[in-house]
């Protein structure tokens, strides 16, 4: 297996903004990633249309990587935090007009050098992803 992952879906409804006489002037997606696993993680967001077709992805260069948590003597000391943001240009903003949901895919990457012999795994470890979007638009009255 390449990595252990999960997927979740968020609704995305920009229809009212696109249907009104308005112009999106700025759009920025922000992620807060927290990894408490002793292995590296990665995440990606996909923008999907009603037919299930991928329109765009947040990071067009591939996955967003987050380092493993800090480990000492086989125990995780603290989580690793990463902030990631992407500002969309006008073309990418226009492409989102038909998107109706976002798929979040995140997971951890197996590491052959880490095993239950040298690192303890606990059920309370986590890989957290928080997503926010900022949209600035102008409405013509």
C-alpha cells in the first residue's frame, strides 16, 4: 500500500455568488494540518462537480506533505503543525462555478524504519485537517 488514508466530503455552494450580478475578486483556501503520528502525512483537496468529475485540486503540484510528529525513545513528544494556503487566480475561480463539493483526502505514509518495536502507536494519535475559505466579492446594485 502506498499510504493509509481517509476521505471525507464537504458541500461547496458558490451558486448564488456566480448567479448574481457579482464578481469574485479574491479567493483563498487555508488549511491547518496537525500530525501526531510518528510517520509523515499528506493531504489534498479535490473540487468535484455534480457528475463526480474532478474540476481542480487545491495543490496542483501534488499532495501537501506534513512531517511526522517528534519522537524520542519510542514516544511521540508533540504534534507537528503546518499552515498551508492557496490563492486562486481568476481562471481557477471561474472553474469552480460548477463545483458542488470538496473531497478531502488525507493519510499517513508507512515507514519501514518505524515499527511497534521502536515506536509505540496509540489509538489517540491523529492527523487533523481544518479547511477555511475566504471569498471577497463585489455585488453590483
